[in-house]
């Protein structure tokens, strides 16, 4: 019995030895001589891109004062306050702004003739003595070929200052009897129109065509701002706070 056991153990050991030799031979054949087996590289995580907040633009502060040189003309150049000239503040205001942009001047005779022609032009198209800023802008296109006008709602004094600081004279309508102008007769007109040409620490500077002393005439900020109203045929104090400028 002992001899049989020995014979069975020896063949088993021989088979194991052969298997081990085959494994070693396969490993050596798949690796180049002199080379070393290196671990597979691992991906390096990329750093996430940083996000930066876009800075909020800050408003450019308005200059403390500004004034535009706008040629002045009283709406009755020869002091004749007939029905045509009594209500020519709208036409005269636009005329001053037009000559500002065209960099032209005029004599009293030329100014009076231009006012008269402009008023007659509107009358021929069925318009009365008082017109709104919207009407004036329309006639600016038709009569003067000024097509860059825009109406702006006024919410503060700064809305007017911004236009002047940008080099644009401002045309506004107003409740004339609310304006503090001692040169007006009968307490001033019910509806009036004028050109704001500048401002400083004392208030607004205007070309007010309603009086011969109207060149560079000053109104306080509160007085002019509170008086500003576009034309409203039912009640001028219900008129919108708006301005007309040309780009």
C-alpha cells in the first residue's frame, strides 16, 4: 500500500511543475527585455474655470453747470403784440433751436418774417394758436426738415440737465401763470413755451421768447419744473411733463 501512494504523488508534482514553467514562460514573452511594467496613468482632474462678476457700470455724474449758446429772438421782434405774435412762442422756440443747430444768425426782420411764415403754414393746415410738443415736432419735420426730434417724459430736474449737458437745447411747454417772471403782462399767458439753454447752482437758464428781456432769463429749479406742462386744452395743469429735443 505505501508504494502505491508514492507513485500517485510523484505524477501530481510533475504536472504542477509544468504548469508553473508555462506561466513563467508566457510572462517573459509578453514583456520586452529590460522593460518594467508601469501602472496605468490616472487622469488628473482639471481645475474648474473661475467666473467673475461683470461690474455694474456707474452713471457719469452731471457737470455742476452747463450752458449752450442759443440765438435769442422775442416772439414779437418789433414789439407788436398782435394776435399772430401773442401766441407765437412755440414757433419762436423752435426757430431758435433750429438756428442753434444750423449755426446761423438772423436779423429782427428775418426773424419776424420766419415767425410769420411758420404761423401761416400751420394755420393753412387747420391748427390753432396753441399746439403741443408733439404737434411742434411734426411741424419741425414738415416745415424745417428737422426729423430727429423726440419727446421725453420728465421725471426729475436731472432729466432736463442730462439733455443740456449732452449739448441739446430743451423745449418745454408750461403753465405760464405759474412762471415767476415779473416781465409778463397780466400775470403771464395761460400756456407758454420756451427753450432751456443751461443750468447752474442758481437754477435754469432759458431763452424765453415771451419777453424782450428773455435772453438768458433765469428760473429757479422748483418754479420751472413745477410749471412744466405740455398743452392740454381742458386744463393746462393736467398737461404731461414732457420735453422736446433734437438729436
